[in-house]
C-alpha cells in the first residue's frame, strides 16, 4: 500500500554490521511510495556499497563533503526531507547527534533540517546499556527525536541483549506512523477531486486541465490526520490513497448527486475538484458529424457542487478551492462570501503552478483571517491545509457551542 506516497525520506546510514538491513529498508520505503535519498557516513561505506543504495533508491547517494554537488546539497537535502531516519544509528552517531555536531554531511543535514528525526540504534548490548549512551538518548528524546527500538536478541558479536536494529518493515511502519497526526480523529471528511466531463455527444466532452493531484493529496492528508475519508473523483490517472473510500464520477451533475448524501453525514467537506462551470445545453444523442461552416455549442450552467453542499440545512464545515489568474486575496474572499463557505484555498494558476503540476502555493482565507502557504509540494501543502482546517473547524465548533449555551441560558 502506498502509505508513504509523495513523502521525501532521507535515510542516514552509519558504520554498523546492520547496514545491510538498510538496503531492504530503502527498497520497502520506495515500495510504499516514498522518494528516498540516502546519506551514508564515511565509515558506512566499509559495510555496504554506495551503489547498492543508489540502485535501490533510484537517486544519487551522498557520503562525503565532496559529494555535495551544488555546495549547498546539505541544506537542500535538509529542506527536501519530510522525515530523516538514521538507520542504523551507531553509538558514536547517537553521541554526535546529542552534541549537535555538523562535521560530516549527515550531521549537518540533521542539524539544518526542521523535519522530524527518527533513529534506529544498532550496537553491542553493553554499548547500548552504557550510561553515556543512555544519557545521549535521553537528550535526544527530550528534543523530540523518535528512538525506534532497538530489539533484543542475539548480536553479531555473539552476545545476547538489547541493541539489534529493528527490522526494515517495522521501521517503514514507524515512518508511516510518524505522519499520523490524529488532528481529525473521529471525524468524517468528504473530498472532491479532479475535473468533470460534460458530454457534447456520446464521444466528445468539455473538460479542463485538472490532474486531481491536489484533491488526492488532501484526501491522503485527511486520512493521515485520522479522519474517515471519502473521495469523490472525476476522471484522473491517479491511484486512490490507501484507506480512503473512492467514488468515481464523470459529470458535475453526477458529482453533485454522489456528494450530497455523503456531505449530509460528514463533518468537513473539501471541494478540490475543478467542476465545470458550463455544460452543453443539449448533448447530442448520436455522434455529431463534421459539417461545412462549423457549429456553435449552446452552454448552460453546470451543477455547483460546493454551493449545493454549503446550502444544506446542517452544512458541514465547507472548504472550497479557487484557481485564479490575478488578485488572489480579493477573489478568494469574494468567492468565500458568494459561495457561503467557511474557508477558501486559493491558488494562482499559470506556468509551473496549479493544474497538473507537483507544486503549488496556497492562500487560505476565512472570516477575519488568512494564512499563506508558500510554494511547496502538493503533499506538504495538503498536510498544512488539513492542520489549518482542523483548527478552523474546532474554532467554529467552539463558537457554535458557546452560542447554544448562551441561547439556553437566556431562554431560562
Ligand atoms: C566490524 C565493525 C562493526 C561495527 N558495528 C557497530 C555497530 O553495530 N554499532 C556501533 O555503534 N558501532 C559499530 N562499529 C563502530 C563504528 O563503525 C564506529 O564507531 C564509527 O566511527 C561509526 O561512525 P558513523 O556513526 O559516523 O558511521 C563497528 C565497527 C566495526 C569495525
């Protein structure tokens, strides 16, 4: 299952016998959908070859300062990473991380990155139990570093005890779990995504350039946040995110018909689909033939899915997307008011931005506030959008509850 789809993982490999397990770790993380870049310490190369990691990750491998191709690779890798997993982490690496040293590439990346850090220690049981190691680990834990394992058992040195690196599949699960925030736990979320197709005749349609990537990323982020998610999707070439219920539709009308009953039961509705504004008034029953002098097409308004949901008597918390070519802030607030929704996620469309791109930037606006999410991958933007949506949803709930309390008290 693609539980790490779109995620950027830096795997740090240190000088330990357990380094051979990191090859499998990289393979499994990629199989789970992640992009993986491996950074080896200089001594790790004595245990496993860089080529193994290069082949398995499908990316360059960084080991020495001389591998820093742009002169700033360590900073770029630090920014690129959604998570850094050091596996195996030697006793020496644990000490270096605790001290915050940056005298090799891996140390510098860990220090320069804001991404959560996970480490999977691997060492002799006496090294693990030594007070120096335990003190270093306590410092790391205090700073929010996630210590994965170690497991207990027979060691390469013949001793038995704690210090074995966790198995690669368990570490991939730790990565997956590290993305699960729980901010939407217990809530039902409906997301629409992709374009719609409005029939001209049985073989032709009107549509748009939406790839569905943003909506699919939002559905995946809502699932990671603990929600029960249904994705209502127009025709796209994307695999559904794991754990998300999928309803496929074609036209705006079908999208509205599929969405309304789901929206009546949900807490948050996110309209990321690029629903057609117009559709042919009278689709032909049989294929239109080529004719001299051309043809004109009469159009009528298509179903407005977002407005339809927002007009429900017990409407969920509604978030709409707005693709604009100019004056983003004003257009976003105008759309929020005209559609009667709680939040608008607006983005500029143009070359390299918006439709069919892997990157985007968003302006989130709500009544009395806004926040700008700078250009980033759609996966990361979706996570931040969901965090903001969770906050706004809770704020609206709190206001509703206080109104209800006030009304009850004043009618007593
Ligand atoms: C054969 C061999 C196996 C080793 N295995 C480990 C190990 O599993 N854990 C550990 O903490 N150190 C181990 N070491 C020692 C580390 O390689 C050494 O501390 C090194 O400086 C670690 O550097 P690094 O963390 O930058 O890779 C081993 C050394 C050798 C020669």
